[in-house]
C-alpha cells in the first residue's frame, strides 16, 4: 500500500514539474506564443511602412523632377494660373452660420 502512495506522490510531483516547465517560470509557453504572434504583427507593420515609404519616395521624386506634377500641385494647392489667358474662379463653400 505504501508503494502505491509513493508512486502516486511521484506521479503528482512529476505532473507539477511538467506543468511548471510548460506554464511557469519567466518564459512560459503562453508567453512565447504571445511573443511569436507579436513578432508577426510587427513584421506585417514593418512591411506596410516599407510600402508607404516607397510610395512617398516615388511621390517625392515626381514632385522634384516632373514638371506636370509640379504644375498640377501649383494649380490645385496654390490656385496659380498660366499667363493672362486663364482666369481663376473660386467657389466659396456655403457659410454654415448663415440660415437660408
């Protein structure tokens, strides 16, 4: 009978050690899995940022070197016109404070 209890105690101790090895301690299995998923999210974020940086670099190059892009920006953003042959019409937004 004593051997049976001794065996049960050793199995219980082994189970506790196994659970502690998997879940306890500073670097548990769940913490490692969480770190893996966090690393995947960060890599995806980095890829997204690289794509955005590439797009912005292309836009910068176009603004610096392409006269058509420069003209479009000058017309749209700053309301510039070409020579005396063009007239700029600006349509004001309706005043929200006024009642119709």
